[in-house]
């Protein structure tokens, strides 16, 4: 049981985070990414980014509710995987979709709302990823927690980005599910709610 709580669960988290990328790569090699593979990669990496980001945000309330200590260690891991997929999402947009044609990219950002929201989320995530190490936490002290609370702003921008993308494609159901999950995660941060769900000693 001890091995499963440490090494086994760590392997499961890493495997679960990497499997979507392996699946996308496999589908690409099999020419099975729909008639528009670039758009499919864009949608898939975006959804995976947001999913992993929300899972990382869920780690702390799950710990408070369950008292299961290892789940706190997954927050950083899942957050970094979310950033990795966000990088792939952005690279697909500027590289495969627009061929690094930056005048066209700036034009797309100016003409459409959703790239701007996505870019805002990515810009917020960059300093969070760069300062995610223990060394940076020690250097920044109390400011480290203040800085990393911005992850919620990144998640809000990410959900808005997804909503606007879906609206442009006349498909709005899934983004609002992500929005509801994010709203729940924000709700459980309210001290009174947090006190209700927390187990004794899970602080």
C-alpha cells in the first residue's frame, strides 16, 4: 500500500498526463486527425491544457476534504504538464496554423477575441511555471503564494478563450462544463466553505 501511495500514484499521474499527447501523435502518424489536422490538434491541446489546469487546482480542495497528503504533490506536476500542453497549443497556432507569419498572427489576434484570451492565459502561466521550483518558493517567500494565486486568473482566461472558440464554431456545451468546474473550485476557496469541507488536521 505504501508503494502505491508514492511511486504507483506518481507513475499513474505522469502516465495519465502524457497519454493524450501520445494519442495525438499516434493519430497524426496514422493520418487520423480528421480532415483538418491542425485544427484538431489545436482543439485537443487546448482541452487538455484546461483539463490539467483544473485538475491541478482541484488538488488542494481534495486534500482538505480527504486528508490524502500525496495529492498535494500532484498540484505542481499537473500544473507543469498543463503549461507544456499550453506551449504545444501556442506553437501549433503560430507555427503550423500561421507558419510563424507574425503580421497575420497579430491580425488574427486583433480581429478575433479568442486568441487574445488564450494569449493572456499563456502569459500568466509563464512566470508561474518558471517559479514553480522549491528554490523560487524560498526566494520569493510569502510573495510566492501571492504570485501563484494568479493561476486562477489564467484558468478564468482559459475558460473564456474556450467559450469564445466554441461560440465561433456554434458549439457551446463543453466550455460551460469547464466553467462550472472552475466556479466550484473558486467557491471552495471561500473560507467558510473551505472550513465546511475540510477534515480536521487537513490544513
